[in-house]
C-alpha cells in the first residue's frame, strides 16, 4: 500500500508495545526505540514504522516525504485526568496555600471546589466553551492529542449538563479528542450540606439516567475523601453507575486513605486517581484487580506537599500507572503535560521509558481508546508528537520548556513550531 505521507530520519521514535492490556509492572520498562526512524501514514492512519530508508512499496508519485533530522517522535500524548470545564479562577486562594492552610480546610471554609461551583453556575455556555477551548489550545501546543474531561463544578443538573454539553461540543469542534466523565459527586453542594446521602440519591435517581440516556459521558467518577464522600457512599454511587453501563473511575487516597482504593479494587474500576496516600496493601489490591493507577504529580507540586504518589513501588507491585495534569482551577492550574512528565522523573523517580508508556499506551487504556490511539500499530490514528530533542532522555533532562516542534492529529499537521496551524 502506498503512503500519503512519510516522516523520515527521526533521531528516535518511541514506539510503545500494545500487549492487549495496559502495561503492568516490569512491562512498563519496555518499548522499541527506533533509530533513524520513519512513520508512514495513509488516510490519517499509521501504515508502517521502521528504521532507515522506507520500503519502496510505501512510496508512490504522490507520496509526500518530510525529514526530521535531530527530532524525536512519540504517539500523541494523552492527558487522562482533567477538570477542564469551569468558570472563574482561584488565584485568591494562592496566599492561603503559601501560608500553609490545608486544602480540606479551604474547602470547609466554602472555598476550593465550592468557590468554582459558584462561578461555574453563573457562567453561560459560551463563556465556558471559550475558556475551555483556550485550555485545549495550550494542551495541543504541548503535544496532547486526547484529553479526559470531567464535569463536577455544577453539583446541580443544569450546570452539570452545561459542562458536559461544552465538552461534547468541543469534542466535535476542537482538534483534540475529548472523553467525558460525569462527576457530579465532586463535592457536597452547599444546599445539601449534612445530607450527602440525599444528594447521592439525586445523582443516582435523576442525573445518571439523563446522562446515560443522552450519551453525555462514558465514565462516572466520585471524590472519595475525608470530608467529602465516604467509601460506602462511593460504592453506592459507582455500583448504580455500573448497572447503567458507565465505566468507572474514583478519586481515592489523595489526602487521606479512607477506603477508596478498596472500593476501586472491589468494583474493578478502570482507574483509581491520585493515590498519594496509598498503602502497600492498597497497591497490592489494585494490582490484583488490574486497576490503573492514575497519578497526578503536578497536584502535589501545586499544593506544596511532599507526598508524591509512590509510583516506583506501584510498578514494583505490578501495577499499571498513568500520569496526568489534573488540570483544574484550584489544586492544579496547569495545562502543561510535559512538566507533569518531567515531575514523573524528578519527583517519582520514573525512567523516561516508563513515563512515556504512562502517557501513551497506558493512558489510552485508561480512557478506553486503546483500539485507536496510544502507539504506532498499523491502523491506529496517526497522532504524533514531535519533540525538538535528539533523544527521549533530553525531553526530561531539559525541563520546564515546551519542546514540541510539531503535532500531527490523524495525519494532519496541527501544530507547527509553536503555532496552531488553523490560526
């Protein structure tokens, strides 16, 4: 078959393995690093990859060939945990964080998530759409081609619906593919304080069927945390969501270990998010249940804590892990996945290969897109992040700088040397 486009002479191509499941434990240490590599593309999909001169049968009179000497290529980066759609911002809480006020105390004072809830309830569709589009533009410029986006700043049906509508519209309009997660159980709304069970019943009986009926979200998530929802409450909601056909995620062991990990293992959620306070037993249970650990090092950085999730130990215990931004207005206001990846090395002591596997093939499994993205297998979408770097190690050694040279989405050039090509 003749290629439409062949990208040649990459210093290195990072090619993750798709073994038919997320990469667990020692599997995360393995990948093909192709020297002097090429990527052949046909109809927006991967046709072939290899080293040296492309095979003659790939080249026809109309085949376009581009050289990338001095550059490296990876599959398009996947950010599989974000809270992108929200109103307002929370820089006024920054001084509190600097003065050591804990996150849960800010929340208890009516700040934190509840502050953003107020702003999001007041924001109309266009305001939320434009704000989220700017964040997606930043992400694309940093090499991200697929993003998971949660609701959870409405805590009432009208606002949750508006958040999901915005994500759905941007999935159609924006270059980046969005995967939606319904997370009305992000906090207890002010009007339900002291009545968390009543609020969960509202979600279960009224909201979940509407979300499923209108196909507004693929996943359901809940914040299992001290002062928010208990393990029993989390189990109740997620069991109901599972019966309706939702795939499951859970925020667990972020600030305190209160049983969320056990719920994740019991229900075999797709992922358990955060896990900074995960215990050895909890990690072993997640490993046995094949729950992906979705780790968010920039959140620990932003909260000025030193409790990074024990990624090294998770891999030793056979877990599959991913890394994500947790992009949100309060605990992690960033859209820079490269910085997250670098924190994976600097603060979690992961190797570059482990990090790149975490944000490509494992992240694809985390958002249920492994059939179409995540590596360079023939037939998958030609989502490609090209770094101005001589080798994969350089992307981590030279930190806190956007090294993206170009990005291809389904074989189309969408970022070129710091600019979106549709601008």
